[in-house]
């Protein structure tokens, strides 16, 4: 049985919107396929392990966001993890701090970690709040439309050569010129979709898992697939009423 390590990064700082659930979904979908899973909660009281296979970081408020960025700049744990072959999911505030720059609590630009080729700016218009539907980029294969919930003031500019996660069909996403959401940089995925995004979009979760372990067999659970299909159809139809 293959052993894998899933790391939830700073859920005590960036856990406002339930994004720590993404680590649970990854762990469960691995376990259903026969993997032995160790789930590590890397909070302020312990260090981020250097030997993880999957790293997941979520969204939060401005102060905790800046603190998380400060901590992640020490020893560059996420950059080293990606260099080793790990995969990374970053949502909302987590996505912003892993870009080239983001806005601090004083609304002034701060240096980001630099994993994603993007910069986040302040938007003076209305806050982006509500359901988000995204047509995923072609490299995600047969992944269907993605759904999530967004709640952010910042707008994110993708720098030249940076690929978005997908095209926004409904909602705002990055909200900087082009109608796109998130970014894909190697084995790192960034998005504004809460939900948690992997609970809402298991095909995206499986794509994320496959970045590390390779191709996956389907999960043999009619009940699980039927439940997701019904909820997914309901969200899509409600958004397009």
C-alpha cells in the first residue's frame, strides 16, 4: 500500500471559509483508492513538513494573510516541496500571497512568495461575492465546469505566460481585464473558488491527485457519484435561471 502525506497549511490563519476541507477531500479520495494517507495539520504551533506530497492553503482576512506570507517566506517550504514533486492548491488569500505581490492590511503592496506569476491589486468597486462558474483550461482533460463561491476585494493580474485555471462564465474570478479565474503553474493550482472547491469539484481534485501519483482508477461508489451529480446539476441550473 502506497503511503502519501497530505498537508493542510495554516488552517488556523487561513481557514475562514472552510477551505481546510480540501485536505479532507484529497485524503478521502486517496483512501478510497487504497492509499495509506497521513493528514498533517501544519498550524502556528508546528512546522510545515518538508516531505509532504500534497499541500493545501486556504483563504482568510488581511491580517492573518500577511502573517502567513511572512511565515512562508522563511525557509521557502512550499517552493522546496514543489521542487521535490509535490502538488499545491491555494485558494483566495492563499492564492494571492503565493503570487509576486499582494495587498497588506494597510492596502499597500507586499512581496509575495512568487510561486504564481501574478500580482493582486485592490479593486475600488463592489466586492466580488457569490457563485462562480469556470470553464476549466484544456490541460485539465475531461473536467466539467467548475463551481465555487467567491468572496474577495482584491483583483489578480496574471503576468505574461501565466495560464489561468479557466474562463469565468458566471461571477468574477480574478476580475482583472480578462474573464479568468486562478492560475496553473506546474503542479500548483490557484483559484478564488471556495466551497470547498475540491468537495464541489471532485474531478478537479482527482486531477490534482494525479499530478503526484499518476493516472487514477475511478472510485467505485455509486452513492457518492450520484450525490455529487445531483448537487452539481442543482448549482449549475440555479446559476443560469
